[in-house]
C-alpha cells in the first residue's frame, strides 16, 4: 500500500501548486506551527510504519494533539507578546531530524544487522 501514500502526496502537491490560495498574514505563524507539527507526525508515522509499530489511533491523537499544542503556544505567545511559537519550532524541528535519522538508518541498515542489534539489545549479558 506504499503506492497509496505516493499517490496522496502527489495529488496534494499538485493541488497545492494549482490552487491560487494564500494564507493571510495574520494566520501565518499559526499555519506554520501547525504544519510543522503535522510534518513531525507524518515522519513519526513513517518511522513507526517502517518498524512495524504503526497504530492509527496513536498517530491521529499525536497529530491532532501536537498541532493543537503548537497553535495554542503560538496564540498564547501572540497574546503575551512573547514568541512562544519558537518552543514548538525547536521541539518539532529536533524531532523531525531525529525521525529522519531513524528512517534513514532503518532503510540503509540490512535486515540481518537490524535483527542482530535488536537481539544484542534484548540480551546485553550475552547469555547464549
């Protein structure tokens, strides 16, 4: 079903390029924080899927919760006159790089070596 994700991504990009819709300036920080949270959730979901640990409920609750927290921090910072959106940028930016690194390792490490690493981690004393 990997082709389905590719088709969805392609259609989304095509629609984004063909629709002349712009984000109002007043919403730009909110949309940016929400998109960063969504991108973090998407990469986290891809990582979980590669590891065979993906659960839709966890993915959806994380995506909605992360976006809500990011937008709330942006709103609160806007009301207080403090750039609290930077907290979301730092956290989600860091997680994006971590998720990308794990995806890269998962794709580039041979399966036999991954199994050996998991076995060694489960039995650190080498009782075998």
